[in-house]
C-alpha cells in the first residue's frame, strides 16, 4: 500500500508541476489575471508530494519490501542500514526520483527565499522550474517508476552492487545532484529574464548566490566521488578522465566561469550576453551528464546500465529544454548589449580572459568526452581518448588561467596599474619559485621534461596560495600598522572576501597535491608468503599472514601487513582485503591505507597462488602516494569558501539588492 501511495504522490507531483508551468502564461489572459501567484503554492505542494514519494521508496528499502522491483534488484536483508538507505538512489530509477526531489525542492526554495525578487521575474522563474519539473517527473513516472511492483515477489533481493556499498558513495550522489540540479535555478533565471527582456545588474546579483550554492555542492560531490574511486577501486588513482567523471567536471567549469562573469556584469553592467549564455550552458551540461550516465552509451563503473529507449527520452528532454533556452537566447541577443566600459588593464579584463580560458578548457574536455561517442555512432569505430590528450590540451589552458588568478585578485576595478600589481606580487612569486624548487629536490627518477612540468605545476600551486595571502595582507594592512589594527581589519572583511581568498587557496592546495602525487608516486608489487616483505618509498612492508572472517553480508580474507621505515621502527599496520558477496556472487578488493599528514601508503591484496615450494602466497601491490591528502583537502577548502561567500549578506539567498547599493559597491 505504501508503494502505491508513493506512486500516487509521484503522479501528483507531476500534475502539480504541469500546473505550476501553466498558471503563469495563463495569467496573461484577463479572465485569469492574478493566477501567476498560484505558482508559489504549487511549487511548495509539488515539493511536498515528491518528498512523500521519496519517503515511500526509503520505507520500501528499510523494510526490505521485495515486492517493489527496485528493492528486489538493489537490496538484501543482510545489507547494513546505511546501504539500505543509499540503495534508494543506487539504481537508475531511484536516482531519478532523487533528482526530481532535489529539482522540486529547489523550486520551493525559490518561493521561500525569493521575497526580494520582483514578482514578475519570480513567477516566470517558477514557471520554467515547473516545465523542468514536469519533464523529469513525467519521465520518472512513465518510464522509470522506482515504486513499480514485481510479481511474484522474490523471497530475497539481489543486493546492491558491492562497489556502491561504501560510505563516501552513499553521500556522493545526493551532493552531486544538489550541484547538478542547483544549476536548474540559474537556467530558469536566465530563461525568465530573456522572456521578460530585462537583464541588468540586479539580475546578476540574484543569480550569483544560486550559482555559488550549486557550485559548492558540486565541488564537494566531485571530491567525494574522486575519494571513493581512490580508495575503493584499487588502482591507486583519483581521476581517470572517465567520460562520466568528465560529465561532472564540465558543469563545474561552466559554473566557475559563470561565477566570475556574473561579478563583472554586476559591477560594470558588462558581459550580459556571455553571462546568460553560461547560465544556460551550466544546466545543459548537467542534463548532458544525466544522459551520459543513464543512456547506456557509456560503459563505466559510474554509469547506470539502462535500456536505450529511456536514454532517448532523456536526450529528448535535453534537446527540448536547452534547445528552447538557446533559441530564446538567439532571439533576444540584440537586446543583450552592455553599457559598462573598462580599461584593457583592469580586474574586469582579467576576468574576461579568465572566462575565455575556462571556456577553452571546457571545450577541450567536451571534445575529448563526446568525440569518441560520435565517432562510434557515425562510423562504428571505437577510439579511446585518455590522459595524454587532456594533459596536452586541458593542462596548458587551465595552467594559464591559474597563472592569471593572483593578478586578477589584486587588479583594481575599471582601471588598474599593471606594473604596480606585478611589483606587489614579486615577493610572492619569488617565494613560490623557491618553494617549488625545494619541493622537487628529493624526488628522483623523473626525466628533464617531466621535472620541468613538475616544477611548473608546483609553482602554480604555491603562486595561487601566496598570491591569495598577498591580497589578504594588503586588505588587512599587514606590516603597515599595529597588529591590533590588522586584526580589526581582518575581522571587518566581508565574508565574501574571506570566501574568495579561501577558495583560491584551496585551488592552490589541490594543484600542489595533484602535481606532486602525479609525478612522485611510487608503485611495486610482489607475490608474498608469510614472513616475506617488499619495499616502497623508503618503507618495508612485511606480510604476516592471512586471516578470514565473516562480515555482515560478505566473506573476507585479510592480509596482515606490518609497515616500518626501512631499518627503522614500525609505522602502521595495514589489512587489505578480498571480499566475496554471496548475494551477488561478486568478489571485491578493499584497499588498506596508512594515513600520514600528507602522504599515503596504499595496499591492495590480489589473488592467491602456490610458490615453487608449494606454499600459498598472495599478490600484494603497494603504492607510495606523496601529498595525496592535499588533493581532497583543497576542493573542500574551495567549497568552504563558497559557503562563506553565501553567508555574506550581500550574496545571501533571498536578499534584495537596491540599485543604490549596487551603485555604491561599483564605485
């Protein structure tokens, strides 16, 4: 009965979304004048209905109701509670219901937090959100209902894919979807403003907090997914340039460009057409990610295998929504002229160059992701685009953008003194060079070309960090007055400034980790019997033996490893495992990691065999991953910077901004 109630609520959410989309255009008729305000109540009602539908799905998983086909295919009575809950979004059907829940919740947030918006704009935004909600809830209801029954009901479920039974991956999809779907509000603001024919600096102010919110969630979601891939898949890396990984990177790059473009539009009433274009593009790439993951065109550990018919429906939704949005953009393009002017040397100009570089980087990722798919679809030939392509295309472009960032932060608005800024940053650049060179001195085994790239990558990371600190030092008057005065200025800085500096520092931290781990990683593998050892990165790894135990829903054999400095004291104990899941008849590896403040010792247990003496031995692979912690800490600092900026009253969701305040900030 609960499942049927959930399906009814899903259908109700669909009907309410359709009504939400229709009441605004209908209100233009004299007979129905005033109906536009109904879109607010409809958005709240649709969100409540969708929440009840999702609650019904969670209830089915928690009670192991195997009469629901989705539960039977993705759950098991012996599965731990956390994975019963995450199983609700561990399939195509469940993940689409989660997508709809977040989409309709964002519509409700526009209603609840949009008190400062002009009624006309707010209602048009809700109408566009209603169209999106109707499309995705309709798709879920009619082609991917997660609450559909199966008859006869099986006695036991098939369980969730063991790879997905992990804490990081339990939270990864909701956070990623909050980023993906968060850009729907930005898309709706763009379409609504194009319909109204009024796109000004106030509009940019309305869009920025929603962009920041979506960007921050997407940053955390991507980081969690990368961390999961690092310690769960057993290959020791954190980014493989997999098309599904790229599907999340593309909207992130578009959102990053949008954040910077909106600042210029807000300050100088410039880049109107470009900012609106990016607002449409960010959610278009989010929908493209949904299509790539669920269409069956990709074979990936991240992808849901579904039938092509549902993939075609998703493609139709993508073409209709983004196609109509960009068609409206083309029709209104003549009205998107900008009145703001600024000198070639100014912060605005630097942000324009930043946007061009980000768009070029986005284009390189898009080409590398879609070209193999188009080639296979049109010619039947399969090609592989991997890391070398992205290092040659994406790497230099994004490197140029990183080099520019500290300069852009110190340049003045409207007109700047480039020579003065370069002089102010000279010390930061010199310290960055020294730190980069020192950091590479102890790293061996890298050829000349690789060492140059290594040093340049570290230089960019340190440059971002010290350049950001230089901006902070200038703002607080460090070394130019008393410590008390500097502390007072620091506490008086706007949260948006703190957030911007923290985000750029986090980006620098990430660049340091990615560069160092990518060039200085060490790896070795050996077949070991009890008492044998191997060495990696100055550490000795002793194989003490194998022990077996029963987990909650798996059978495991774990290797007991003692790790010590070569010729020194023990550092840690590690226990990599191989787990067999009877429900799905799958065997998975569980890596073991010895954590240090910056570096990881990473171990993978392979299959067993017999040595020449007939004794059992096990394949053990050991990796030394230096500075790898920075790869995951950096993006979290970036997301924290985004949240700090959102806490700034000037950017807070729902806060109205007067034209007078805008003029004062721009001066």
